[in-house]
C-alpha cells in the first residue's frame, strides 16, 4: 500500500532565517562560505523564527508521523537543537542536509542537490510511495516535479496559513487547504 511521505524544506518554508543573510554579505553580495562559517552560530540560529507551516510540521512530529527534512543547509548540532527545541522533528524524521555527504553532491546548486538527495529519500521510504514536497524555491519545485513529486509552494501556503487562526492550521492544511492546493496553479505533480 502506498504511503504519503511529506518532505519539508527548512529556510523559507518552515523557518525564517533571513536575519542571518545580512551577516553573510561581502561587498553587498551573498557569500555562501561566509554564511556557513559565520552565520551558523547558536546565537544567530536562536533568532530564527517559525513560519505558519511549522505548526503543521510540529503536529506531524508530535503525532510520531514519518516525514523527511530535505534542506540545502549543512545541519550541525545547533540546527538540530533548534529543531528539537521547537518540536519540528521526532525519532522517525529523516534528516537530509549537505553535512557529511560526498563533496561532489554537497557542492551542487540547490535544485540538482535536492534531486540527488531525493533518491536517498526514495531509498529510505520506498520509491513506490507518494511524495509531497513543501518548498519555497521555484527552481527546486520544478526540478522535483520532474521527479514525480507533488510540490507545494511554501510561500503561497504560508500566506494562506498566516490569514487563519493558529489553532486551525493543522486542520486547514490536512482537510481543507491541501486538497484545494492540489488543484491550484502553484502545486505540481499528481497522485498516481
């Protein structure tokens, strides 16, 4: 029997870490190396804010549901502490980041990197399952759609959830918004 496996991006999807970007600018240009080496401090990570979709993810974690995190970050212990402290993971959460993987994959741009890492998710859960990705980057949404993944634009979803009372977010995503979003323009892929 096919299972639905939900995959969550972090930055711009369930976490707002924009405040750290200003620390990674070098002559007005975003510097990835500076971001990784200077912006992953416990102090700066602690200032990250949760986006509305995080409430749905917290509910999934609290229920003990299986789901994956697929991030372009190099997750370190400070990131994991933040995820635990905010109830965004459980013992069944598959965490995939650039940390500790083959350099040839870790140095890929975000979209090809996530496509490669999606193969790990398929291997873990079984390729015959149905995968739903919550992601904020259009190029990644398109690349993952090409892999047969149902892709939900997290920017649009967070906008919808922000307009609703927080206590209704879990019901809205699962019972009302998700089915409607499946038919909308900013969702790609289909159940097969």
